[in-house]
C-alpha cells in the first residue's frame, strides 16, 4: 500500500520496536532533527551476535554507531550535521535505545528519505514533478510570521492514478500471528515542531504542548502497528486493501484503520509566530 509502511513492517519483523523523528524549526529556518529508536532485547542480542560472532556476555549493549549516523546526516541534505549519539531508556517500560541529534542551518536544504531506493516503474507526477519515492522536502519563508511547507511524496494526492502491484493472496493464519507477535510495541512517528505557536495550518493532526495556550506541532504520520494488528477485523481489512488497484483509494482506506494516522495533504502548510 505504502512504500514506507512496507519498510516499517520489515523493521518490525527484524525486532525493532519504536522509532520517532522530531523536526524542530526556529524562526530563522535553522533547527534540529531528533530521532529516538528503541529496540527489543531480542533485536539487541541478534545485532550483538552479528557484530561479535557469538552470544553477548551479559546484557547486550545498545549500538552507538557515529559513523553510520554521519553518513545518514549527509543523506539528509547539505548542511545537516551530527551533534550527538547517546543511549536512552523509554520511561514507560525501560526499553533501551538510541537518541541521535542532528542540526541544520536551512530547512529548505533538508530532505528526509522515505525509501532506500526508487522502485522500478515509478513515474513523475506531472503536476508536482515529484515521485512517491522522493524524500520529504521542505520550503520555508522567514518573517514575523514564518511560513513552512512540508512536501510529502506519499500523500493521497501523489501518484493517485498509479496501480498497486501487491500480491492478491490473503495472509495465512500463521503469517498473521507472526506479524501480531512481532508488532508488540511497534510504532513509527514523525512530528514537526515550531519554536513559537501555530497561527494557521492545513494539517489534520495539530497539537498543543501541555501548559501552552496555542498549538506548536503537527504529526505527519503515526503508525501504531501493535494497535492495528491486535484488531482482527482491521487485520482482515488490510488484506482487502492490498488488492485495491488505485493507490489513492488504498491509502484512504488504510488511513481509516485503527492505530493509523497519515497526513492526507501532500503539501502541508504551517504558519507560526
């Protein structure tokens, strides 16, 4: 249905637990990108085995690969720099993970990858000149009221007439149970915050920090796979969505499933002061 959903499910099956990306924008166009990734103990042990060639002695350590993060920063656009990589624990249950902080001087130079590579047969959208494999991009006009534009290639308006090419077979009971087991604690989110408060936006998911009087951040997507796959009716519905030929229609139906929040606008506008 959605390229990045497939990637998320692949991470889910590998044992990854939760990933959150927060982009915070200052009035001058600079800002930070903070990612937090929490891993299951099974995944940590698997990674340790692959790295060391043997089971870990004691508790497996959280991987802190600065070189990989620096390479990731280079792919995020010109001027994106790695600031810090540190281990973190999730307050709710103590799950271990990694917090990575990047900084940028100009958000218009930032591009956040959605897919590792462009799939065969992807065509350009004649109206926008972008494909569903493009990274998430940004446009920004500073001022007393800053105007941010988030361009997401996987919205309903992108490639609306493209036909999906997924299998038509309904997942077996074994496959469904395996997904449910692997999806425990699985959640993927992307949030855009502004330093100030939002005065207008076409985003569908707008939030106010506790204690503030006005909203200051929006959610681009929030995919809670544990909630989705724990719902038997929704799981069955997913198999029918995968046979939907029109991508726009499939995405609309997918957005209605429990645990799924996907911003429908391809061009998300945020004005803030």
